[in-house]
C-alpha cells in the first residue's frame, strides 16, 4: 500500500499524466486491485496512510476517497464505489482546472470513464436488490459539471481536446437512459466555435461521436444525415477494430437499404451480419413473405439494437419491387395496347401478394397502393371505380432515394 501511494505521489509531483492515470484506473487496472487487497489487510486509517505517503493537497483528499472507491470495487460493492468515486473525480477536476499544462487530461479521462461504468454497474446492483436505480441519472449531472469545466479550457485552450471525450460519455448515458432530448445542447456545443475544430479532436473520439449522432439521426428519422454520420464513423474507424465496425454497420446497413443501396454479400459475411442477407434478397425480389419471416426470426435482436422499426419500413420498398415485377409481367403478356400496359388491375397485385403468403382483401390492397403513391414509391393514381392502378408512363418507379420515408409536409 505504501508503495502504491508513493507511486501516486511521485506521478503527481512530476506531473506524469500517463503513469498517474494507470495508477488510478479501476476498470482493468492491476495496481488498484493489488492496493485494495493490501488496504483491506492494513489496520492503519486512510488519513494516516495518505499522510505517511506525503501526498500533497488536494491529492491527499482525492486519494482518501479513491482508496474507499477501489476497496468497494474490489468487494463488488458498486453503488458504494460510485459514491466514493464522485468526490475523487471532482478533486481531480479542480487539479485539471488549475494546471497550466495538459498533464491531468489523461487521468481525468480515466476517472470520468470509470465513474460512468461504475454508475451502470451500481444501477444493476440496485435493481437486483429491489431498489430504485439512480446512479446513471446522477452520473449525467456529474458529467455535465465536468463538461462545463472542460468547455472553458482554463489556462490552456488545448484543454478543450477533452471535451469530445466527455460528450461521448454523456451520450452513452443519455442513450442508456433514453433521454435523447438532452443530446441537443451537447451537439450545439461541439458544432459551435466555443470548442475547437472538429478534426482536431482524436480520431477515436470523432468516430464515437459520429456513431452516436448517426444513431440519433435514425431516431429522428433523418436518414440522409444518419447515412452521412455513420459513413464518416465507418471510414475513420481503426482498421483492425472489427467489432466496432460491425456495430457501426448494424445501423448503417438498414439506413442505406432504406435509401436504396444494398450491401455486398462479402461485406455481410466478413462482419458476421448474415441476418441482413434475406432482407436484401426480399428487397431485390419483392418477397414480402421472406421479409416478414426474417423480421420475426430476428425480432429480439433487432429490437435490442433499435433497428426493428427501421427495417420494418422496408416493407413499402418490398411491395414496390413486387408491384414492379407484376407490372412487367402485365406489360409483356396479353398483347395489350400501349395505354392498357400502364393500367394494372388491382386484383393482379392482390394475387401476387397472395402468392407471397400475404392475404389481403381488395380494400386492404388498395390502401397499400395508396400509401406507395403517397410516399412517392410509385407514380400514378387509382381508379377506385374500375379497381385499376394507372401508372405513370414516365418513371413510374422512382429511385428509392427520392421517396418520402416519413409523412410529407
């Protein structure tokens, strides 16, 4: 224990941020686990330990709380660990604010991440105990204090480089709590000139940020923006980070399918995303039955990732493909006159749906067609009296990128 605290004191004295961060790290840290075991066997008080190690103020105060936190973590008492970690972070935030150099950035990042992770574990612990989970909500408030401080960049403008890291931690909290409306002010801060040029942040943090903003765009039904943000994240993701790329593609592929772009089979195989292949096949062939079956078979996973509703919106595009196929068959059989080639009996589309295992009466089929026309999947109109779909002679099936995925205004 004395050796551990001595190393902490030395790292702080010489402003060795990397060493200091490693000594403080809870999640995945080896120093703290060994120190926790030694502290449990030690009969000296925390104050005596910190005093004997000659820790300077305010690090003595920080380490008093931090030793309690690491002991609780070692004992898997995550709620207690979180409660002790908060004052430790706040003391280090004060050190960060007063420092002229950037040495405290890495230690602060380390403790901020640990604080968020402990909040998650603490809420899981509280739920198991039948108590109200409150730590994730609290850590959102604590992270906002850190965010406001880092946004100031007191004493050194380059301190603002940590801002995006803190924002990403907040985004993880807001997505976990489903309080996405709170993201708005964070985005404004990053987009403004109050921080720094976006490309000056680290690549890892830019990728993480764009991933979350892409997901937020999906939630807001802004699929063009989602495609832009998620594509940015994928293009700049570390080449060997296969798991991260797979996570990005989990959202990017459905977005691009809605915009009419299908992934290559090799891509799906490479990233173990084979469950998208039947959906791609359904989109290309108009196989409504296959789409429904795939969504049903993978429903739990798709709901977990938040992509189920996104993929369900493809049903209109699949209907459109089937309708287009039926129209081609209609045009090329029966020696029809030119005008009649663009007059498709609704009953034929009904028969096509029935062949795909989708049973609807004529009124339901007409509703499907009206929706396709309304959202610009198809150009034409319906003659209700004659039960005929009259298709436009010019570009009856516009590209998917031109359709209204949401209600037109």
